[in-house]
C-alpha cells in the first residue's frame, strides 16, 4: 500500500501558520522542519500557493483601520518592498555583468589560443614536409606547440573555475530572491498585526462593550 505523502497543502498551511504565530519567518527550510521531512521540490510550489492565498485573503478582508495608520503601513510596506527589490535587482544585475565579462574574457582567451595553436600546427605540418632542410625549425615549433597546449589546458581549467563561480553567483541570486520573499512576508505580518490591534475588545459574557447587566424581573 503506497505511503501517504508527508508534504500536503494542509500540512504546509499548518506549518506556515504556526511559524507566523511564533513570530518566525516563513522560510522553505523552517516549514520543511515543521512538516517533518519531504522533498524541497514538492514544498516550494505549495508554499508559494499558500503565500498567494494569504495575500489574496488579506486583500479581500475589510478591516476598518484609520487612514493615518494605513498610510503609515503603506509607506513602511512600500519602503520595505522597494529596498528589497532594489537590493535584489542591483545584486542580480552586478552578478550578471560579472558573469558576462568573465565568460567573454575566457572565450576570447580560449579562441586566441586555439587559433594560435592551429597556426603553429599548420606551420609544423609544412616543416615536416621539408624535414631534411628544416629540422631545426621543426624542433622550435614543437616546443612552441607544447607551450601553447599547456596554456590551453590552463585556460580550460580557468573555464571550469568560472563555471563554479557562475553556480555560486546563481545561488547568490536565489538568496536575493529569498530576501524579497521575506520582505513580502513582513508586509503580510504587518497587516496581520494591524488587524489584530484594531479589533474591538470582547466583553464579559459575550455582550457588547458598554452594556450593563440585565436587571431581574420586576426590578426598575
């Protein structure tokens, strides 16, 4: 009998709600820990759907909040979102420019060395056809070819290093995106806190605020 999946929409929603109640950020790893295991590739779309649902729910709910408070919330949310977005965009743009420059430089070096190597090998082949008269030249060209081959190996190693660096830069871009997600979570939490603060206080025995006790029968 197949095992029931650990990560379900309900499990993700319960874990995210618990994190909000504890005042902790709702991150992929935190939700995965509360759920108790599972695949990150399964969790990510479910958590993204929960965040979208929370956003829409906050938008749909009518909360009577003074305009001054709402203006402060809007300003704060706008600043948080703008700062996070600008930070992520700046980091992403810088990383892309650096990756592009590094790739162009590596490609140019490799192309030049390959072209030079091809030229040297052509000269070597011509020298071999005249071996009896040009043995000394062949020896020099062989040495040059070995040096260029060594340089080409070095460039290839550099390209491998650049690929690793590209992977690192992509991870940095993912962190920048996660910072933007945290900013969005902060906005949702702020709206949640404002709603909680603006709710009217409950009175004893469930009656409305300001109402007194009901007099007994016959009392004036």
